[in-house]
């Protein structure tokens, strides 16, 4: 993956004042959060600033942006990308969700026919042309330059393709290595065609999926022309204990080494525990336990960052969702903030690393 982030931000800091551009903050993109809220509030943005969050991972929901073929609604994403970029925070979109004219359900990937793959490529190309290097959002009058005058653009270079494809919940009707490989190859073709500087990040795989993350990745590497179609591997190493997190990361690195991909970066795109009282699933740890698990897991990963070639460490989630929305045993309390925005002890532990 490109390491131009650090260079670009450094250049932004030392650029001559005569250019009349206010540089973005120099934020290390290594530490990040997933944010599944509808839209970050002003208070959320201030919290992200305060916490020196370097990367925000957000859902780019295809069905929401292009609900009708060829008709794009970028307004919400313009606001999200612009607000974060103006503060020097990188955006990692995970692109997911087939619209109704492609599939009956959003978790069905657009790979069944050449026509559906073409629609998928057109959407990705449109996104890259808008938010990628030299994209229209950064250059066209009335958009970023007007919304955030004096702030430097921060184009999106990294695009994560789908979400946990080894789970039926996200990859229907059944997880399929071959269909996911087709999705990734199509994405690479579209993104690089629109922005040669774009990088493709594989979807984070769940260790509890069927097949397992290890087996899924091993089979994926055997797919035709796949290694040239992505730049980084991602994993979501949820586990009840920290030592198991390390084990899951190491076994993914082992698969990468066996397939001659030692130099490829590894992104941890989801890692977290809930602050609800402990339960039988082992991912709810209580308020103090959540803080303890964050501190211990971050310590382990940072210590092995170079050996494991970890390029991003992204906590799930930034803020708790409403009480009636969850989706898993710990999702309603995995946030570093409560739904009302009150910081939890885990937020203080997170800031010790980012500062």
C-alpha cells in the first residue's frame, strides 16, 4: 500500500503560506474507528479531532447512493468526506449493498451476469472519479473548495470491497470464494481505470465464518489473477481473549507468506468488545473490561506492527447505535462513546495510543 499519506501530510504542513491554503492536521492514519452512524454530528467531529483519529471507516452503500440506475445521490457522502478531510482524517469506504435493480437483497453481490458486473464497475468508477485523485468533489466549483474554504483536499486512495464475505449474512445466498474473487477483480479494473492511484483493500473476514477466514483467504489466493487485483488483506479478528486476537492475525499472515505475499500490508478493519455486562459469547466485557481489552489488544498489535506489517488498526465502533439497532451480541455497546456521545473509559485508553 502506498505510504504517500505521511509524505503528503508533511508537505501540507510545510507548504508556503503564500499559497493561501490552510493545511489539514498531521494525523497518523494508523489508528482509526468504524463509524456506522447515519452522519457524524459536529460534536462527533470534534471528538474525532480530540482523539486524533486518523482513519474513519464508513459504509458506502451502493443502493443508497444510486437507488435508480444512473441517478446518483452524493450529498450525504460529500458532507461526510468533506467534514473529515477538512480535519485531515482519511476516509476508508467499505463498498457494499446491491440496489434492487441488481439483486433482490443488498447482501447479494453483483456478479451473476456480465451486465451486473458492468453496473458494479460503473458505480465504483463514478465514486473514484468523484473522491479519488483529482476527483470532481475536490476540483469542481461549489463543492469542497466552497464548503471548506482554505482546506486542502484529502482524496480517497483506499477502497475496501464488500464486508465479511465468508459470512452468509453479508454474502448471499452462500459465501463463495470464486464469486468474491470476481467481485474484487471487477473492482480493481474499475477503480484503477478511474484513478490509477487507487488501492483495493480486501473485505475484512470474520474468524467465525464458514469457511473460516484462514480457509477463505487460502482459497482466494488460488483464484485466477487475484494477487494483482488487491493491495492489502484485511481481517476482523474478534475473539473473547487478547491472545486469540494475536493468533488470528498470525494465521492470516501465515497464509499470506505461503502464497508469496509477504510484503502485502495487513489491515485490521474491525476489532472491538462491548461494554455491556459479560455474556456467553465472550465479546461483552463490561465498561472497565472494554477499556482493558482495548489497551491490551492495542499493546499487542503495536508491539508486532512491523513484524505483522499491520498498516491500519480500526476499532469497531466509534459511537453506540440507538438501543433498538444492533445486529450482533455486542454491537449495541461496542462504541467508544455512548449513543448520546458520552465518552467511555475505553475512549481514554484509545487516546493514550493516538496521542
